[in-house]
């Protein structure tokens, strides 16, 4: 049997543990059981659960103690912890949410609601794991330190109700208890909500007619609101609709009408979670972007260049227009480092990059692929235009000496460039490595001919 994840069940009453194990095992979850806070740290290390279900009160502690132990392990800090409280015990439910528990289930509960809540939280856990895994891979020249997760600042909460009077009532009840900006909308005017700034959280009123479920589908299918925290406010105590809300992407459900106390606690917990996941996504995006960039010059790096040449070749075969690949190498760069030091050498590299980038503009890309070596790719160009651009690049380096720190006079610098010009019929079967090898041959021809010049080579088929 293929299991869908590991769930740790904590309860001092064996019959409760057995009942939960039967329900969860039937849904293909691996269940580990415990009954006390004592020894829990070791059990967590061994089981590595994806979710923890714990009774509100254990023989030697509470659900809050369980949450603290889970949070103390960095590898498990994103594991959801759900408290199980007695039916109709509102104070216990609010206390659990106040203690930072991810949710509270009232016992006894129907299988459909239990499993929907488990599936919902498992999805969040899986997303968090994916973001952590993606952010931990070595993807650039040098990895930045992990970004600190900062607490959420004032956000935006949208209220989506069936009538404006209900929206006004909710807004008045929440206004003095939340630091977040509140806006009220009716379900019939969803476009008004979607046309403004994306909310951090949305409260949706869902009645017996279930029309709010369609609104939930709409919100979760849109790119702008896909990651917005959504809380369904049920006008009645209907576990079936509650389970459907969670399975359609809702993040939480408030049963049996609006309760300001519970709503405030759920909003704060969910907005904090959304902030954490948003910052992880942003960190991952930055890491991916930086993996294509040379940290010294700000140019693209070799990894980007190889992919870019692949795309240029593919585009050429589609458009049947030519392209050019150039390799450029600063002449006698080692002597610059030896005479003036590596700080001045770095200054030459960064200034060279800036000059070449200005010369290329939007015509193509420039990448630093080695110490003092650069690659240039130019799509949709002719042989004559490629040679003209290469000479412009050569001139932009040699015609203006470089001002370096600690030197009395500007230092002359030159560059050699090897150019290949390719046509679709000639390049369609040539791998990128062959194109670069041809450009490299042209570059060394320019070096042998005296440097500070351009050497051209027609791409071989």
C-alpha cells in the first residue's frame, strides 16, 4: 500500500487513538501513536511526521506544549499541528487558536471533515517542503544567506458577503481588533474585489445555497488570488459543506455563523503563514534569477549563455534568419592584475561589462563565462551586421583607457573577439558546443594575429 504521508496521533485515551488510526489508515496514511508530551521530542525525530493530531489535553501537558516541541525542531517547524477539542467547547477552540495551533477539530467529527482538513494541511506542508527544497539547491556561483522570515505587517482583508448589511456588520466587529485594512464586497460584485489590490485574506460567507463555493473556485483558479488565504464562514453547522470548502482550496472554516473572536485568531494565523510562504517563494525566485547572473559584473553567466544560444539556434531555424555568436577575451589581463592588483582587475572587468552591455543594447546578450572571457549572442542578424557590431565592441574597449584606483593616468585595455556567423541551413545540425568551438577558434586567430582585433569564421555545417 502506498501511503500519502505520516500522521502522528497524540491522545491519552487509547480508544481515541485507535479510532483515529482506523480512519486515517483507511485513507492510506501512515499513523504513529503517542500519549504524552514526555518523550515526544524523540518520537518526533524518529517519526518525522507530516501532520500532528493531538488532544487538547494530554496526561502531562497540552496541545500548546506539543506545538512548541514541533516548532523547536527546524526540520519540522512547518509541520501543521491540529488540536482535537470537545464538541461545543468554544473556549477550548479559541484557546487552541490563540496558542498558535493550525486548526481545531471538535470531537466527535465526521470522517469527511477530518480527512478534508488533513488533506488541506498536507497540501500546505507539501508546498512548504517544495519551497524549502527548491531554495536549498546550489544554483549559482555563490549562494546568498537564507532570507530571514519577517513577521507580517499590516495587510488587506476582504470581506465577501451575500448582502452589504452583513459585510458592514462583520467589518464593524473586526475593525478595532485587527491591524489589517478591511474592505467589504458582495458576492454578486466579485469583479470589484478582483479589480483592486490583491487581498492577503478573504472571508467568504457560504450559506445553504452553496453559491459561495463557486466564488471560492473562482478565487483559487486565478493567479492573483491563488495564494490568498481564504476562510469560509458557514451560516450553519454543516460538516459536508465545510469539507467541500477545504477540498476546494479553502484554508479554514468557521462553523455555524460568524464569530469575531475565532475569525480574528484564524486571520492572524493564516496571514502569518501566507507571509512565510510568500517570502519563501520570493527567496526562491531570487535564487533562480541569481543563478543566471555573474555576481561581479552583473552580466549573465555561462549557464544562462548556453541556454540562450540554444534558444537563438531554435529561433533561427523557425524564422530562417541568421545569427552570430562571439567570444571576447581581454588582452594581457593577467598583467593588469600583476601590475595594479586584483581590485583594479575587478574594476576593469566591471567596466568592460558595462561598456559591452551598452554597445549591445537590445540586439542580443552579453555573458561573462570565465575570468576575463565573455560570450555574446546576437539573433536575427547578418554576417555584415555581426562584424560591424564586433568591431564596435572592440572599439568601445580600446578607444577609451580605463581609470583605475591608485593610478595617475588611465590604463589602456584591449580586447580580442572571435565571431561566427551562422545561417539556419548550416547550423540546424550543429550542437551549441560546435558553435562555441568555432567562435573559440576565431578568437585564438585574433590573438595570434596581434590581438585588439576581430576575427571572423563562417559556421561549419
